[in-house]
C-alpha cells in the first residue's frame, strides 16, 4: 500500500465520522455554529491522518520528517483553526496568539508522544533481550 493511499485512508476515516455527526447534528439540532465546528474538526482530523504518513518515509531523517510535518500542519491545520471561529481573530495580535498556541500545543504533543514512544521502545528492547 503506497503512502498516499495509506494517508488518505487514515484521514478519511475520522473525516467521514465527523461528517456523519455534522450532518446528523445539522438535520436534528440545526445549530449552524456547532455544525461548522464539527465539520472543521473533521477537516483537521483529515489533515492529521494524511500527514501521519510523513513519519513512514524511510529515506528522510527524523529531523526532515519533523520539519515537513510542521510545515504541512502550518499550511493546513493552522488556517483551519483560524477559520473555525474557536478563537477570536479580529487583529494581528489575535492571529499571533493563535499561532503561539498552535506551536505550544504542537510542541507539547510532540514531546509527549516522542517520550512515550521512546519509553515504549526501551521496554520492548529490554523485553527482547531477556
């Protein structure tokens, strides 16, 4: 299975899930603000799923994978957050605040998953040595 197809599958599964909830919510509740949020969360999940295959490109170093993943998230997820209405974007300062929050959360998520996988792999290697 090539990486693009794998990424599309990873992205489409949560997007379809959120889209179904979005359609049901729109049909039965009718709240356009919440409906819009559900759709945009599905779009963000789609971008995350598609971009997850970046870490499977074997010929790239880990640093290259990190940089490419960050740039993809900056071009896809960051504008989606700005359009979502979840954050005020009335001024350049507001956009800068969302940008810093985006980077702060990205760093927290990256560090936590990095150390979690490092801890898990250390335990796996220790188990294999026994």
